[in-house]
């Protein structure tokens, strides 16, 4: 990919794409892999993101380069979900929250972690997609409200409201079904 980036004619565009590649390649790979749970496919997604930027560098914000991270994450999100849909999978959350995709510690810790992930996955699965997305991006991916808003196409205030409502829903479901999982 570096060779392809270096063939870009405009030096300012080339420098920005190269900088973004070096800075965010790993984060994009981790994010795509968390959705796809397949390292090779995640690598393909990241390569496709930067291939698209080499072909169409006007998609980037040169006057506000700090906003490109959210755009790149949005691209990774959409490309990963599109891949899942084309493969016949309805939602990425079954895969991304699955403990089998995580590295475990010792056996006891691994069992506890798997059980906690299953419980969390089951709770999150009860949420409507509108709320499921923001919970995933906040608590699994660790994004802030502005980054989440850029990815889901909502204002920062709307993201905060969605997170608040989702947490209230999760609390209610956990109280109702908590005894079943204990």
C-alpha cells in the first residue's frame, strides 16, 4: 500500500494519505477485525479504504485534518458491515462481542471473561440497532461522543441521549433477567 500511496502526484495529498495510513492503520485494522472477527478480511477492508483514498484523495479534509479519523472509522464501519451483509450475516455484534475473538489469560479468567462477554452480548442484543451501535462504539471501541456522532451520522447531543437511553434499557433488562444469568 505504501508504494501505491507514494505514486500519488500531488505531494500535499500524498503526505496526508501517508500520514493517515501510518497513524491509523492499526486502529482501523483492530476496529474492522472487532466487527468481522477475521484478521485477513479486516486487512482487506483497511487496504480498500486507503486504495479508495489514493484514487479519490478529494474525500479527505485537508483544511481540518483532525476530522479525518472519524471519516476513516466511518469507512471501516461501513465497509465491514457491507462485507458481513454480502456474506449473509445480519449483525456484527454476535461476532464482535464473542469471547472466542478475544485473547484469554489463564483458564479461570478466560471462563469468567467468556461468561461476562456472553452476558453483555445477550444484554446488548436486546437493544434496538439505533442504541446497539452507540453502545458498541462507546464501550467496546472506546470512541468519544463526537467520533460516534460522525460515524452514525448524529449530533453529539443525540449520541449522548442514545447512550443514556441505551444504558437505562440495559439496566431494566439486567434487573429483569439478571437472576436467569446468575
